[in-house]
C-alpha cells in the first residue's frame, strides 16, 4: 500500500514536472519568435467602429492556458481518490487555468529581460503550486483537503482582483470588457461554489446568477470616475458577497445572521474603498 502511494506520488511529480517544462519552454519560445498580427474590422457596433486584433501575444496566452488545462486534466484523471470526487472534474481546472492566464498576461507586459525572466520563473512556481493545491483539494477524503481548499478560495479572490484590475486598466470598450468580466466571474464563482459538494446543476445555476450580477456591477462601474484598483476591489467584494451567501445556501446553513455578516463586511470594505480611493 505504501509502495503504491509512493508510485502515485512519483507519477504526479513526473507529470507536473513535464507539464511545467513544456509550458515554460513554449513561453520562452514565443519570446524569440515574432508572429504576425491579424486584425478584423467590424464597421459599426452600436454606432461606433470596432476592431479585433489577434497576434503572437494572445497566441501565447491561449497556448499556455491550453497546456495547463489539458495537463491538469490528465493529472486529475489519475488521482487515487477519483471515485470519491464530489464535483465535476472540469471545475478543478479553473484556478490553474486562470492563474496561467494571469501569468501569461504579465509575461506579455514584461519588456525588460530581468523582469521577463523573473516573471517566467515566478509564474512557473505559481502554476505548479496551483496545480498541487487542486490535487490536494480533489476530494474531501484526501489528506490536507481543508487547508488546500481554504488557500484556493483566497487565491481565487486574489486572481479575480488582479485580472479585474488588468481589464479596467486596459481602457477597453464596455462592449468587450463586459463579456470578459462576466466570464471571469462565472469561472471563479463556479470554482468557489463547487467546493460545497452540491449538484452540478445548482452550482451552474448560482454561478450564472453571480456572473450576471457581477456583469451588471461592472457595467455600472464603467461610468464611475474611480481608479481601476477601486473598481476591481468593488467587483471582488461583490464576488465575495454573492458567492459567500450562495455557498452557505448550498450547504443548507444560510441564516439571516450569516447574510448580515457577509453584508456588513462587504459594506465596511466598500466604505473604506470609497474613502481611500487607491
């Protein structure tokens, strides 16, 4: 039994090492290879022109996300507690994939060699840690599940805040930023809610509701003259409030006291953001 456990651990380490090596090598290759940019022009959307460009930077982002998602899926399929899993396997891919999205966007923005190299190495560590934590939090019966799941919840909010900040700081049109923010909050809420062990249909329903609420909030924030950091903080607070309440409901523990606790924390943080305005 011990030998079998050690073999599974070695297999996990080997697969994770290969996955990180392939992902980081691909990212390094894109640093030296310049790919053409393709631009699609749409004459008018709601009365104004819109252009969509796809270049080597976005190909790098998509490649890294695809490699990490497929590699994580392969790793999770070989988990020794696969039969005891309580949520869809695809939910375990969300946090590593979004973490890879963040790392790849930072790589694209890094122009200086020392910054790019540090981002590449640090990003590899971050991706490896995220995959490891998802492996540990695969099933409630696994060792270290509670601590791994708690850390992943915190990381979800941090990733969400950072990605929200990048979207708002990009000064892109609401027609583009709105769907992006809606998708990001949908994926984050699905990962947070799926840890409740509720049925996939309920998780998808509540995740979709949270995404719509956050999309409407993002649309309102787009007309408010505050910094991108403030917008991202408010949007993260909204995600915390909605997902926290829905999570407690899915567990069957929702009471008025819990609603007031979440609402009070979110309100105090909102007031603090308005006063400080970072």
